[in-house]
C-alpha cells in the first residue's frame, strides 16, 4: 500500500458517528484520506462535479434527511463513472431482508455500526484491506460482497 | 597536516536524498532510515529521473525488487488455487518456498509488509473468489467446488466462505441472480 492512498468518503448526518469514523482512520495509520459529508444531497453535489477525485470506498449511512443512503446508492449505481468504486452501507441494525436488498441494489459492503471504538477500527481496517485486494489484484468487483 | 572526520551516515544520506528530491520538485517525507514516502503519485518518468539522480551516490531503490517478489508470490498462489486439481499436493508453504527459492519465513514477512495481509489470508481470499466464480459462471454445486479446491468437506468450504464474506454461499448466489434480473 506504500505508493498509493485509499480515498474514502462517508456520508452520515450524525456528527458523533462522523467523528468516530474519522478518528478511527487517523489511529489506523493506513494511508487513507477521509472526507465526510453531512447528508446525501451534499454528497451527490460533490460526486457529480467533473473534476472530482472518485473515492475508492464510499460509506453511506442509511437514514439521512433529504436523501437516504438507499436513494444515493441507486443514483450512484446508475452512473458508470462510479463502477470501480466500492459502496459500503454503514448503518445501525437492519433486517436480513433490508441488508440483502442493499446488496441487490449494488452495495458491496454492509457494516453494522459497532458500539465500541475498538471494534470500529478493526472493521474499517478489514474493509480497507479487502478492498485493497480487489483494487490491486484484478479481482472481479461484481462479486465483491462483504458483510461485517 | 591531517584532520579526522566523523560521519553521521544517516544525516549524510538523508541530506543527499532531500537535495535530490527537492531539485526534482517531488513532494516527499523521509519516514525512517532508507525509506522515502512520496506525497503524490510519481510518474514513471519522474521516478526514472529520481533513480538516475541517485546513481552517482550509489544509492539504489530496493522497494521495486520487493514488489516484484511479492507479485511472483501472488502469481504462484493464484496458479496453485486455480489448478488445485493438477498440482502436487504439498503444503502451500513448502510449495512457495521451493518455487521462489526463499525461506517461507522470509516470504511471509515480506508479503505482510507489502500487502498488509498474510499469505494465508490471501490464499483463502483467492479460493473464495474462485468459489464465487464457479458458483456463478460454471454453475457448480458447493460439493463439486469443495472437491475441486481440495477442501476436506463442504462444511469447511461453506464456513470459510461465510467467515470471509459475512454471507453464506446460497445468499451470495441469490443476490447475484437478483441483481442480474434487475439489470435486465
């Protein structure tokens, strides 16, 4: 991972969750750059800019005002510019059906927000490491499904 | 007249590096002794210039050799996973070290250093990716796949799949099928 950064974006309306997320990556020291947005509308405004640096992994909270994580997911997956970007749903618990439906709609990763900071760090490091394998080893991204 | 000089090798080497990097206008950070981190992606051209600039000082870049060996390891592993039915059945550690002519300990350390994952995890990941491929494109049953990939039992494969991806093989198959239906 020495010669390249993993660019990460999180859209989450909860300030504490955004802070834990950023701090977790700071402590992990994994060559990542993290940007956060307060909701889906801000996120899409940013992603649709022409000169945007497309992140390697996008984390989406499900319940956000104005535009939900699912709406973001569907809109982003319709745009082929983002086909190599992994999308992680980052949410508090949901039913099995809901989880499966996010995968069907094009999510690659589903993470249940852990209550414990240590667990969060472990999960996020896991996500970045596995995504890195897809990024560098030419694995088939269509088959990239991960639930933590 | 004679003067006696004392060197601080690290300081000398670092200042040579700094001087050359600055002359080339490369943003950098010297991480430790003999390790430079580039703060932006380096074009092949720039990299070449950098290598040449260091030649008069007999400073060489070793990182690339490490990457090449790691790439070789990956190739051997992938070949091993995808041709599991034809390969001689030796332990992967023995096979790797024989093929590449280094001790397994050395290879394992180097692999983790460069890829942030262990050889064991990489093998498992490759096997699970191949399993996914066989489920979707070859329509093989899990029993057939377990046999093909030398798993001791279907249960073992199924558990490893779930442990690696967080979902069961059947859920995986269902999701991919529904995705396809949705796209049509």
